[in-house]
């Protein structure tokens, strides 16, 4: 029974770390897309970036 509890705790910890990593990746993707949209929306943007 103790092995089962240890295994469940290990799975919970692993799934928490996995979901935390996925949240970080998703936030970085959103931030990058927002930055690109903001840069492309500037009217005085240099022509090299177009």
C-alpha cells in the first residue's frame, strides 16, 4: 500500500510540473505573438521590418 501511495504522489508531482511547464510555454507564445502584432501595428515602423 505504501508503494502505491508513493507512486501516486510521484505522479501528482510530475503532472504538476508538466502542467506548469505547459503554462510557461503557452505564456511565452502569447507574449511573442503580442509583441509581433504590436511591432507590425506601429505606423512609424522602419521599412526594413516590413
